[in-house]
């Protein structure tokens, strides 16, 4: 068990560019979550996968955001046409079921300039 | 709808003093409750959780929390603060019958001074 891995740790991009983040969950965890955290705030839910199925998306996840989890293993989060308001820490977490809590990755910090 | 309120965005204590971080929740069904800690530029680490059973829950690093249904509270305590406890603490709730989606509070930043 190597924990939840996120790549990259930091990303600086120019406004209007596309970015993609990767999350590798704990291998036996079938549930995967993406959260966004801005400075001074708690994490906000973005989306949830159970195996390869995306079962819930927050209204925070505009049409510019898309997430996938092919084959129920790693997941990617893509942001198209980035805006300065997208600057945040993007956190991935995995879980084996209800009541077990999440294991979080270290996050990807996105800065849009 | 679920929500979490953490009273006090900043708490400052002396080393060796009692730590008390407050959390109140709203949930229409029996909740699962969690406390997480976050150090700078890192992800969140689970401190403790309440699902069912004993309402006083012990976690890592000497922290504990008590679920009080009548007060809809899940306050976090530690008898004696250590410098290494300085971090941001988040309370979170999920509904027992849902997808296990966690709803987080805004966080409380704990400062520990000598």
C-alpha cells in the first residue's frame, strides 16, 4: 500500500490552456473522489467514481471540467480553457466503502497566470 | 442538506494547554463524522472517525472527539497541546446511506505557542 499518488504536485499554466491531472488510488479501493480546495477553505466535492462509473458530479464542475476513471484504476481530471478562478489545490482521495474515511493524496496545486 | 460548521477559524493555545476545536453538523439521517488534519502543502490525514457504537472516539496523536447527538456536535479535544499539533483541522460529515461523499467544514487553524 503506497497510498494515493497525484501527479504533478504543482502546475503553472497560462490562462486558456488545458491541463490534466492524474490520481492513482490505493489499489484495493473501488471509490475515488476529486475535491477542490481554495485558500482558507475546506475541500469542496467535485466528483465521485465507483469503479469506472462516474456516479455524481457537483455543479461546481462546469463543462470545462471532465474526469475519467478508465478500467476503474487511475483517474484523470482535465480542465479545458483554464481561468484564473481555477487556481486551487486539487485533491484526490480513495476509499473502500462507507464509514472507512478517505485516504487523500498530497494534491496538485494549480496556478493559472 | 448536510452541512458542517466549525466555530473559530483560528485557535491559539499555549504548549501543554487543552485543545478544543468545535464542530457542529446538520444531517437528516444518522451521520458518520470525521476529523482530518492538514499540514502545509499536504493532503489531509484522518485523525479519527465516528460511525456507530461508542460516542467517545480516540484517534491518533492523542486526539479524541465525542459525538453528541442531542447537540449535533463532534468537538475535537487534546489534553495537552504540542508544538507539532500546529496545523489546519477539518471536520467532515457523510450520510450513512449515501455514496460516502464527505462534506467538509471551512477548517480551524490551530497555532501552538511556547
